[in-house]
C-alpha cells in the first residue's frame, strides 16, 4: 500500500489519469491525497470532481482557494454566476449540486500522525502548532458545513485582516484562517501575509519570509505537504514539501510518495491554462482576480 500526495490538478483530468497510470495506482490498496484546487482553468473540472469523488475512501482532498470560489459561486443567483466556462460546466451539470456539496465537506487540513505527514493547500500561520491549526481548521469547517454556510462563503473574500490572531473573533477570525490555509505564501514573523508577493523566494518584500521560514514559527510535529505556490515548484526543506509544479501552466503534475524518504514523481501536462488569478482576493464576486 502506497500513499501519494498530488499537487494542484486545476481541472487537468487527462493529465491526472496519465499520472495515476504512471504510478500504477490501485484504488483497492493505494491512497491519494490532493492538495486542493481540484478545479479551474484546465477545462475538465467536472470530470476531475466526478473522478475524485468516485474514489471514495481511496482519496481525500483539502480545500483550495479555487475550490472555495466554486462553492461560493454555487450560492449566487444564476444570472450573477461565474463566466468561467470550466466552472460553469460544474454549476450547470445534473450532478453539479451533489459535487459541490461533496466539495464543501472537504477539510482545510489533513493530518496523519502515524504516517508523519500533514497537508494544507497553502500554508500555516507561524503562531500555529499543527494541533492549533487543526483547531482553527475544524472551527472553519464547522461553519462551512453549517446552516449559515452561504453567508460565510459570500463574506470570506478580502485581504483583511492580513494575519491570524487569538484576539480576532467572528468573520475576521474565519477569514484570517481561510487566508492562511488557502492563500498564504509569504508572511512576516507576526503572520501578516503579503498577498501581492507570489514569486520565487528572494523576490518578496523586505521583512517577509516564506511562511515555513518565518523567524520564531512554532515547531511542526509532522512534515507538511502544500500546493498553491506554482512559482515555488517542487520543493523540499524546513520539513515542507511543495508539489504544485504548474501543471495548468504547461508544467508538470507532481505526486509525492509519502514514506520515510519521500519520492517526487511527475508527468508533463498538455492542458495549459490562460490566467493567473486569486479568486479570494477581492470582494467583487464577478471579478476573476
């Protein structure tokens, strides 16, 4: 039995199938972890969701910013919905509502202490141990699965507050946690995020660090797998493994075999996308940025 963590698929279903064939994936014996951003840009988001959901207990996924955006689009009035054709195919599919409800039940953090790995889409606040991160994740997950989930989804957009704090309450605390889990790349030692910085380490503003290198960060009891950061690419360091290798931009789709000596395995992608956008950055739901 093998467990593989797979980077951002973003609707590149054909490439995912190619990767799984290369891995000789056996759903009866092996397990797949997906780092989030299952959807958007690749053209086959509907097929991707159907396939991963159909794997049942053989696969798990954490929520990414594009996944959250799709769920938020589903609660809007039809005439105001996303113009992105890839997402619209999901919204208008006969089983679209079931797929989105399944996606809404996904966690923000997955941790397997026995295996010694945790997974989030983007990052962890430097103030968080993994146990604290799990508490924050479970609190937000409860809101996303609760009766008021539509209000939470429609109000999660925005860059304020720029970092998580124990003093935050209500929607501010929820948004700060969502931004850490699904949008973080660089932050300062207090956990204040630089949302504008998306390039390779060394290009960020002074005083900001890759989140996993922030001075004074809490110790992490497991190794952590992340996606989200295509400019970082394949990465290993500080107990963190980056597996977003820009598949949808014409790069590769990467899997990490989770074992004592993790192994990167990748295939080329033939489904390049067209725009680099962060859908949670603005309050305007109609803006693709």
